């Protein structure tokens, strides 16, 4: 599994063989992402088209570590964490690209054209849609859109570098 530094392990054969239209069990997300509480920002994943498109869900709750302000009536998810949730959702897309590379790890490299439109609040379900734009020589360019009830919250383009595991 990827550890710390934003690494994501991409060699989960069970996830690669999962039917395209099926949402993961919440515990299966832990098999795909090396992140753990408090940095795991995706509750469920769904591969729409292996190696091309995936969806993620995040239920914004008052129990999240950043929502201490909920007591003050704020209860807003920081938009930079929404960008991170999109990056974590990209792991479901990248699994389809590296099935033949056991131990491959994806590293979040950059985000650009980030647009913040609305702020997810406690009680919202954030839908995270990620699509592969292009992939060459271990560099993946992706586009992500986060929305709540069809209302755009955040959009971003980002780059992930995929490398084999070091011994």
C-alpha cells in the first residue's frame, strides 16, 4: 500500500476485476487507497470504465475532523480537501491502466485550473467524477468534477505520476 506522502497503490486485482457498475463496499476503498483516517476522503468508489472513468462518494458529516466549526453553524468542508478527494478518486481510474504492473504506485504531482464554485456542507453527499484525459510513459493527466446534488462544487485538472515500487 502507498504510505504517507500521498502515494496510492494501484495494483489491486480484486478492484480491477470488479464489475463496472458496482459501488465498492466502504472497506474495499482501503484496499485501493493507502490513506487512512483522518486523510481518507472517499467513502465509496465506482469504476464506470476501467482505465477511463470513475466515481467516488464522500458523505460530509459533523464527525469529520475538520468540521469542529459545525458547532458554530459553519460546517463547511474545506475546498482544498475536495481537491484531495478528487485525487484519491483517481486511483480507481488508474488501477485499470496498471493491472499488468504489480506494485505500481501513483503519486499526486500537480493540480491546475482549479475552480471553486460552492462549498460542501455537513449533511451533503459529495459526488466525485474523475476522467482520464491522457496517459503516456507513467504520467496520467486527469480531470475531476465534484458536485453536490448536481451543483458544481469544485473542478480541477491534475497530474499523477505512476512508478513501480522501489525495493
